[in-house]
C-alpha cells in the first residue's frame, strides 16, 4: 500500500517551504525515522523523517517550493527491505596472511571506509548542495572523517562554490537550480526562503521604524582581565568557556532595567512594555543570519548563558533550530566584531525597538587620568526606534552598558 508523505505544519504563519535536499532517492528502501528530505522555510530548516518503512517514490524535485499539506512522495509499505547478500569468499593471494593469522575481510574494510566517510549534517548538506564526491576528498578529521573545512575547500578547488556554479552539461535547470548565462558572465539562482525572509524583514524594518543609531566606546581591559583570571576555573567547573557575549547579555539586562522603554515595542497604536528579558543573539550561518532567543536572561547564570549561546550557535549552523527558538525576543545583540567589523549601524529586528552592535576589540591610545595609554577598545552602536525612544534614553542605555563592561563588579557575577 502506498502511503502519502505530506509537508507537515512546522510553525505558525509558515505556509510553504522548499524541498532543498532529498536524503533518499526514488526506489530506496527507507526505515521508520530515516530522514527523507530537508524542508527550508523562511525561518528554519527541518529534516522530515519517514513515518513508516517501505520503498520511496519522490514526486517533486529538489529546489521546488511546496505548500503545507502538499504530497511530495509516497512510501510503499508492502515492499520489504532487500536481504543483505553474504560476503563472497575470495581465494588467498600469494603473499597473503597464512591461515590462523587474522586478516581484515573486504566487507570489514568496506565498512571501515564507509565509517570514515560518515558525514555530519552540516557536511552532508554542503556535499549535496555543491554536488561533491566525498569519496574523492581527503578527510582531516578523526579517523579520516570529512570536516566542514575539507568540503568547503574541495568545493572551491573544484570550482563548485554555491554562489557561482552551474553544470553546463545539464541542458535544463530544475526549479531552484543555478542557471548560468550563455557567456558565463553571471549565474542566476533562486533565493532561499530564509534569505527572502531576511530581505523582507530588513526592508520592513527600514520602512516602518524611525531608526536612529547612537555610538559609544568601552574599555575592555577589566573584562579581559577577569576572563583571563577566571577562565580555567570556570571551564573546569562548568564545562564551557567564559566568553564575551555573556557579559554583554548581562550588561544589556541591567541597561534594560534602567531604561525600560528600550525593552518595549509598538503594536498598532499601543505601546507594549515587556517585563521579561528574552535576548536575541544574532548568529551568522552559511544560509544567512538567524537570531535565536536566550530566554529569561536575567535569571540565568553566566554558565547557563554560555551553554545556551554555544548550543544555539551549533544548532543554527547545522540547520536544527526550531521555530520557538527564534520567536518572542525583546532585544537583540549582534557581534560584527567576530568578522572584523570596526564600526557599523545594526538594523532593528522587528517588532523590537532596540539592537546593540558589538565590534572588533582594537588597541587604541586613550586618555586615562590625564595620560595617554593604549587600551583594548570596542565601539558600541545602539540602533533604536525613535518613534518610541528619545535620544536621552538611548544614550543613557548605552552608557549603562559601557559602565557595566568597564566595571564588571556592577554585574551580578556568579563565578
């Protein structure tokens, strides 16, 4: 009996997505729980698993946009898995191990090679999107496993980087596939749902809010010294490193408490004052920027914040974030400094009214007690909705953040 595979509901307000990658092909036998394909929506990427065992018949190609509830495949559960063929016994060649000495069978060697080429979700996605041949790539990971760096390097070496490739031998491009101009001067490819959503959000933010940005700088000496002094004990006790972001989350919570209007939002003709502190932390991925939310940041320890940040960053890059991880934030922090940005004006994340931009720490000469000293300095930028927040409040907020970073004793340190 052929059982239909339909696109499931993956979150409120999501009505469609794109079948970006088929992990199983038509004719493959699949077991219950096997990942069939990845569904990309404008918020998250989700692997859709088989609910029954049987033979798969895929009905839509990779790259096609599909609606929630649409049938994209069938699974014939009347067909059983093919029986594994017994390994053939080969004669011992000249020079082979004598009887009684252990030798690795061809089947065992094949299994070991296959194990070495087991791909993580992030690596598998790059391999499939870039049409790479993993067996031809040398792995630098443990046991010869392929790392993300291995396949990205191979993609560049083979001239198959996603931003600029198409296969000329393919006469017709399927939906969502790259399409190259006749003279090879450009490549046209359909934007992913996530990229389209990001674009729409950015334009909407610019059109609906009266955005203004105020700047300041902070001396990172005290935080750097505290981290260096506490790092080993913190890591040993909590199993996670003490990073910069937890300090800025704590500082922003203190600033939001001091200037509550920055933690609010405009809804139609009403002002909504949030009395909780769910802080969004922007994470850059290969597919675009996402902003997972650290819930109740005011109630969490430094260790809990660092664990949340590390977990979100890993799941974001592997495409495993859920809808609920990305919704409901009251304020956002974006760290462009990790990419080397010295100064920028962040764009609001609607419907939030404020976003803090962190930047690269640079040693600069500054005046300290009437003398010039070289200090590790960071520029800070606060973009805010001027319809709701006045300049005085924005400056007060930013100075509060600066004070908490320059004197960490003003934060609720718990390590």
